[in-house]
């Protein structure tokens, strides 16, 4: 979940009790299913599915409270959705949603994308969803981003041939940074939108996405697939997301929505641009 540390907890929320109550939906040792998720998690008959296994496996990386994964699973019962999040609170909420939905084709996994190759074998995932990953706007934290060349290179190892990475964000700087990462990792863009809610209104949405849209945020999205692997993947892009914001005062004043974690950066850039403009006017 993006920004999970800011999740509001209801009164009397006891994490351990929630995790135990909804344990049936949680897989605590995902590495044991590496290479056999489609068969090992089979619990029903999905439309068009081969008997005894799911048609394909998809990963919702950073699943938050699980709304997206559950709705996507409801629409495609022959696909197994693995909903992964590093925050125990999100794992508890997602597991509750899965149990209450009664859907057999969703499993919740505590974990981080840094361990994706430990949990899945080569060619095991048909799609990886990156819905609103934490931007980590500072250069010193860039290595933590899921939307990066380094992670795209990891994803290559577990995607099927032609497998897709689907990325959504409310952060224009992160989106523009991701556009630099796609070619560095040898991927190609198959779909791009700067207003995904308008362009693809029927796609499943998380609670977070719906809340952002209500606040006036535009949802930006990319779908990319691996092309030929680069011989030497090298990070050459500017890592600070502040570099992907406009630097002139007029453009900065037009920003009506500052992405999460960058409100102070936008304000600082505006103040700097105002000072420079005042100095120029005083000459």
C-alpha cells in the first residue's frame, strides 16, 4: 500500500488478533510455493481454467487493503492473484477483505518486491501490478523505489514471455522518472495514460485511487513489457524526483495537486522561483 504508515486504525484494532482471525487468506512462507503457485493454490473451478490449476498467476505488489486484488479476482475467477504488502496492517486488512469476499483465487503474502525472485520462479507471473508505489522522492532513498530500472530488471526474471508490468501513480514526477527507467531496462510501452480514470473507467480501483480521484488527482498509468535485455543495465537518470517538477514560477503556480511526499518540495521550488523572479525584476 502506498504510504501505509499513515493508515488510520479503528479503535480497538489489535493487529495480532486480526492476523490470526484471517490467517486462512495469508501465506506466511511464500517461498515454498515457488514454481507451483497455479497448482498449489487451486481451490475451485474458474471459467475456462485447466482442471486443477489456475490459468495464470498475477502479483499485486503493494496491495494495500486489497480492494484492487479482490475486485480483479472477482472478474477473472480462473486467475490467481497474489496480493503482497510489506506492512502488517495492510496484510491484515487485505486478508479480511479476501475472507469476507469468499473468493478462492486471492492469497495475501507479507513481503517486499525486493524478494520477488525468491517467491516466484522464471516465467511464473503473467502480470505485475504496481499500483501507487511509494515514490521515495529523495535521491538518497531512490534505491527503495519499486518503480525503477533495478526492479524492472528483477521483474524480467519472473514474468512469462510477453508478461506485463502495469503501473499507476498520482505522482507526475515519479511517472516521468519511470518513463526514463523503461528503456534503461529494455522494456517497451504498450499503453500510456495521463488520466487513467477517464481513459479506462472500467478498470478495478483501490480505495486509495478512489480517494485520490475525489481529491482532484489525475491517475497516470503505464503498461510495459520486456523487450531484449540490455547487455549492461546502467542507471543514468536523475534520481531526485524534484528534478521532474517544473522549475519556472508560472508552471509551479499551475500545480493544483502536489503528489504525496512532495508538497514541501513544490512549496520550496515556488519560493525559490519567486525570489529569482523578484531579483530579476529588481535589476
